[in-house]
C-alpha cells in the first residue's frame, strides 16, 4: 500500500481499489453536508431529477436521486447486517430527501472505512449537529455500540446570529474503536487542575488509598509532579477566521494535532477520505505519521499540495488519479468532463475554477506598477464546437485575455478568430500578448503554457516594482 500519497477520486472507489483490509491505524473524516440550508428544506422530499452535471462533487449537494444505488447496495448486501436494517428504517421514517442521500452514501463509505481500519485502530467522524444523531446510529450499527468511546464537543466562538435561539457554537466528533483491543493506543491530552485542587495539593501527584477494611483514607501528596488532569470530551479550540481559511470548511490545526497525538504513534498510518484543504494531512506529516488523503475535487488536491509546500518546503507528493499523458487526459475528458475541467484549470494552469459560471476558470494577474488586477478567463472543452467557441469569445471580450483549452487540435476557423481578436498590451512590460490563446492538453502537458505577462511584486514599502523571477 502506498502512503504519503494523495488520491484524486471518489473515496469509495479509491478505498476499494487501493486500501487493503485492516491496514490503517487512525481515520479522521469530515464529510461535507449542507447544514447552512434551511433545516426543514433538507428533509423535504425530492421531486424531479437534476442533470448529473449539476452534481459536480461530494461538496454540499448530496441528492436522493444520486444516492439510490448506494442505498440499494447497503440494504441488499449480505454482510451489511444491522446497517442495512437501520438504513431501511431511516428511509421509512424520513423519506427520500437530502438527509437520506447523505446517510446512504455515508453508510457505504463507513463500511469501507471499517474494513480498512486495523483491529487496534480508531476513527473520528467530524460533523455538525444537523445530522450527527443519525450518523451516530450508523456508527453504532457498523462499528458496534460497545466500541463507542466518546462524543467530543468542539466548542468555539463566532459572531452572534441574532436569531431567536441559542448560538450554534459547536461541532461534534464521534470517536469509535474498531474493537476492544489491548493493542489500541490512546493518550488523552492533559488539562490544568482546578483552583481548589491546586490550593490543596499544588502540582504534586495525589496518592489515594484504602485501609485494611477497605475504607478510604485521606489522600496524600507524592514527591513527583503531576502532568495534570486526564483530558475531557469538551474541547475549546478557536476556529480559523474566515479571512485566513484556505478552504471554506478548514478546521484548526490544533484540533487535528490533538486527535493525531491521542490516537496514533509515530509511523502509524493516518487516513483522511474527505481531505478538503488537508489540515489532517499536514498535521499527520508534522507528527511523523504516514498518511493517505483522498478527495473528489482537484481544487482540494491542489490546495493540499500548496499547504504542504508552504509548511514543509519543496515536497514530492504523488497524486494518483491525475492524468500524466494525453491518452489518460482523453479518457478522463470523455468519462468525466467536470473532473477534466477541474484538472486542466487548477492542475495544468494553476488558475481558479469557477464551475462554468460563466466560464470554467479565471486567473488574475498584475503586470504594472499600479498593482491593478487584470483578468484572464479560461474555458475548457472536450468537443470542438463553433457555438461553444463563439460564446467564449463573447466572454473574453470583457476580460484582458482568454485561454481556450481543448483535447483535439483547433479548427482553422478558431485559429483565425483568435488572431482577429488582436493583442493585449501590457503597460508594465510595454509588450503585446495574444488576447486569445488556444492550447491543446497535449501542448500543456508537453510544456507549452499560455503566454501571460510576467507578474510584478513590490520590494519594500514604497519601493519600485520588480518582475517576479520564476
């Protein structure tokens, strides 16, 4: 099994294909769920069917019609046991809605996570209170209610909402073990003693005992210092301010540091199947653990690599599932156009994916001493289409530059239209660049990137601007 590796893809498929039975020591997962929507709307029966292209990833858009197969798989599997019965009862009680879609997809994945976890392993499932009570039932059914260890409350502060209710200022983490194994490692964090205990015993260890008849005798002080009080299940850890977040749902490093230190040893394998921006991956690497990260969006994969590089310098992180050849790119493009677009925009062009609204991506650049942001829009397509290209030209007219990426060579009409669009004149460099540039995926893979003005940066307060050297 490969470790210190990122997998780009559906975690269910990756777990089944790549992760052997009983091979992982610690699992942390924070599966996304749209708890920001109106609570009642989440439980509303779904009517109609959305186009598959609308469901771009397991972000916050889990829908019942996308989860029916997962539901059927669980309730018909011969080894699902209580999980299948429970899920069927939940469906009878809740009906077909977003919550049931979420629970069905999670039931399949919890089965795979149970399979890959070692008998001595631990799992921490992170969720907010919207669906936590349902997830605990699934965890009880899959991992066994006797292997439930804690419901951890992560408490934080944030701006008040002003609604006629109490502030929602906590998340929940369910802590389960795979089995009641003596080999399971666990070391809680230590807390400070209460003021009354400090006044009586100071920092020394407390020795409690009983006399020959079993009666309790007064506690005594040892000569040794006490490390503190065994940690409890309410954790006050500050959130990351939204302005500092790499990812909308980024969790604080202190939270993951505590989990990893408590439930794993150096060189143990830590798995995060919903890796997001990669805080669990970063903290596992910092703590000298082996790690495996999985995410369905290339945006997350690229963010993790950027995060790891910022923290540890140049680091080689293999990405399994990312195309490296034209043939692999072509297969991805025809199999999953949405993932193909994400990969091209973020992976090949290092730009910001916009999800096709109205184009697939954009890249802001600064090329003069005014430090004014200029925009280059990006459109990616699998099939050549004059109508599609004409729509791109319309949007590109509103930006400084535009990049059009396709799998096959452009038509002569496309090439001519790109030339007719003229040039963008860079005021900082006093140089012209083609306003519309067409690239094939093969050209990008073979080291022929688009021509963009080199960026400027400021050196010192009020000093002149200098070009950035790659």
